[in-house]
C-alpha cells in the first residue's frame, strides 16, 4: 500500500522531470562549449509548438518530435550566428531568443489551442525490466522519450570525460585560445554544440506537448526553460547530476499537482504553484555558494565571445 | 576567420551614423520577417501593418493610449537600464512592477479614507518600496556570493504574479465584482489626475522626472560615475576602490523602485484597482527598450513611445484575428536585428578577402 504511493510519486517525478532534463542537457552542451544561451525557454516553446503542429497534421508524434528538434535547432543557429560570428552580448541575445520564441510559438500555435492530438507518445513497459519489483514500475513504464534520456545521459557523460572530442568540447569552453592553438576549430564547434543544445531544448518542449500534456497551450513551458538554466549550475555542468536535479524538480512539480488534487489540503493553489520557482531560487543560492567553497565553477570562458584578434 | 569571405575591421570609434541607422533598419527587417509569418498564416502583411498604424495614429484615442502605455514602459525601461549599466541583468522588472502595484493597492484598500494629498504620496512610497524590496531579494545573494541574478530575478516574476493572483482571486476579490479577478475600486483620492478627455495620467510626469534625475545621477554625480565605470570596466572599478557590492545593492534597489513606481502609477492612474494580468509583459518589453536606447534615459523615453505604439497597434488588429503574440514576435525580432546590427557600429564590414597583414 505504502509502496504503491511511492512508486506513483517517483514515476511521476521522472515524467515531470524529463522536459527539464532535456533542456538542461542541451544547456550543458552549450555552456561547456563556452556559450551561455538564455534562450532555452524560447527554444522549448518553439519545439513544443512545431512538434505539436506537425504531429496533429501528420498523425505521427515521432515526425513531430523530429521537426521540433529541427525548428528549435534552427532558432539556436540564429543565436549562434549572433553571438559567435557577430559577437553580440550573450545574455541579451538569449533574452531576445526567449522573447522571440515565446511570441513566435504563440503566433503559430494560436489555431492549435484546444486541438486534440490524434496520437501522442504512450507509455511502453519494457519487457522483463518493467516487472522488477519497485524499480520496474518507477523506471520502466514510461514513454519512449523518457527512455531516450536514460541513454542520452550516460552517453553524454562518457563523451565529456572519456573521449577526445569531449575533451575538445571542454577545452573550447575553458580556454578557447589554447584550444585554437592546438588546431581545434573553436567557431565551428561552438556552432555545433549550441545548435545541438537547442535541439535538446526543443526535445524537452516536444515532450511537453506530445507526451506530458499532450496538447498545445501558449507559454506552456511555464518557466521550465529557466529552471533548466538554473539546474545546470546546480548540477555543476555534469549530465548525471542534471538527471538527479531534474527528477528533484519533477518531483516538486508532480507534488504540487497531487496536492492541488487532494482537496483536504487547503493551501491556496497559488502558493503551491510558487513552489518550483522558490525552490529554484533557493537551490541556485545554495549551489552557487557550494561552487564558491569547493572552487568548482562555470567553464572558464563562459559567455565570453571568442575573438581571434584579441588573443 | 582568416581568408573568409566576410572580414571585419575594428573601428577606432563607434560609428555615430550606425548608432541611428541600425535600430531603424532593425525595425524594418523585423517587420519584414513578421510580414513573412503573417503572409504564411493567411494574413495580408501590408493590410495588418496599415491597420496597426491606423490604430495608433488614426484617432485621438489611439494616440492617447499610446502615451498611456508608454508610461509603464518608460519607468520599467529606465529601471532596467540602470541595472544593465552595471552589467546587472535585472530581468525582474515584471515582478517588481506587480509588487509595486500590490504595495500601492494595499495602501489604497487599507486606508480608503485618506485625503488625496496623503493617499497618493503614501501609495507612491509603498509602490517604490515594494518594487525595491523585490529587487533587493536577488540583489543580496548576487552581491554576497555572485548568485546569477538573471535566474533569480526571473523566478521572482512568477512568484510576484502568483502572489497578486492569489490576492485578486482570493482575499482581496471585490465581492461586487461578479467574480472577476479584481479588487474593489480605489477611492477617488487614490486616483492620479489625468489630462481631460484622455487616460494620460500624472505617471507621465513621474517618468519624465525620473529620466531627468537618472541622467543627472549618471553624468553629474560621483555615484553615477561609479556605476558607469563599474559597467564599462569592472576591473578598473575595483582598483579604483569602488565598493561594487554596495553599488550592486543600491542599483538594484533603484532599478526595482522604478519598476515599482510603474506598477503604482498603473493602478492609481489606469485601472484604479488591482487586477489579474495588470501588465501585458511591460517588464520584458522594457529590456528591449533599454537595449535599443543604448541605456540612455532620453532615448528610453522616445523608444518607449514606439513600443507602446506597437502594443496599441497590436491590440487594434486583434479583432481581425491577428494573434496577440504577433507583437512579442516582432519585439523579439527587433531585438535580434539590433543585436546583429550592433557589430556595424563597432566594425567596418568588408566583402572579399582581406589583404594579408
């Protein structure tokens, strides 16, 4: 009895944490490469709306997911062009991307508000694994997009810390001039990782509109992109810690819904809805203090445009 | 990159011509991009833009509404700009606006019998204090431990909006308000005087005075000098013995106070009550305005009128089915093009290969 409540809560935490996880992994890629992209919220919304539009029209959630990756990746490419090639201020360009993405998604999505999705991503129990007591129902009865993150997180970790290209990625974020001197193409790689990061943010958005909700609503990300940006700091740019952090936030997210549904508790829903934002604030403060104490921190060249002539 | 098709040559001085040309060009390009999206979704872009323009300059109402909506944009824009000058990315003007509106409303609703000459100053002070405090919350951890203020200020926007929603849906809801999410109307003493026949209220004077005071502070006082140096070269500021932590807190207080003043003048000047969704994103538009105006107070006043016109024009075409989000799409696109164009003020662009050095 007790067990089933826990199982439901943990499974819900994973589902609710997955969109944040996708976005956080994307932001880790960009920030590791030395580019601070604050447009995550906007890219998620572009992913959510474009994925939904395509899935409604074609009836294929996978096709929607693919288009979400491409559309969000395209907006990330705009950001990359402005910040990497034209060396525009990364903070303000990121804000511009969020404002533009919010507006564009609201504009394109207007006819799709309230439209039902013919086929959404459905939970698939993984044969064998799903029957493991406790762990099975918590981890292995989700939709394919959740399983994708199970693969993505260890792959990213391995890539960062155990491969040559991963080393180059970290190098262009820590010391681009040195990497450049060793023959690493800083500009091209930064483009690559910013665009890939945008695609992952788009995946997070598409998860919301194609699996989690599944529907389109203006501004449906409700700050998850920003929470993901905060989470990257909390996770000290580590994909595994990002996974744990995402599930923590997912748990709080899911908890607010459960508490709202439970009529016995008389906390006004407005205060419950504040919870994820307040938690982000508190966690960010604690995490920042931790990084100060332990002398671990952001990639050295984060948010500094690379300029060969100013070496 | 060496040998590439496009090459940049750094200008010794930022181009004065480009400073003016780039924003104008950016607006034009953004309208072009917006037009493509409008056309793709079955609207006639020229007709939509013409109707928007008509909605603004075609009537006395449109013109006065443009002034009315410029007021909160000016105040929040000024607030954002002072923080941006110190490279403090306060994007919490939206929340600070809501808290200012809350503070002013609290005075108006709690002491309904105050005479106007006490009521209005008290509301102003409450709005300024609440806005300032809401900015102080992220300022303290930023000053002490370097906690990223972009995220903290933004998170507090959501909290402030939910707080006001809680009040207007809950304990402060007007019992005679037909269940709408708004408070009872303020007493007559709690309303700002207006120009007869329009909704243009005293907040306009607040904004203009604030702009002048801000300009004087920036270029005529030691503190203003410190702010400018801290933003332009933080390292030099530290060597010069400028107390950065103290200035972070003071600048954020001022920044939030101006946004709070905007919230106060909106409830006292326009709505005369606190209500759900009192800002259609003024605090975010303020960011674009501040950047477009190069953080200059006088330019912020001018640019605010343009963005206000965009908002008013946007409202006027919504009845024709044009999505409300068109305006924020255009705003984002304008900022994109301005950011992209800025390189033209700092660099000279050459096509073709550059001569070997």
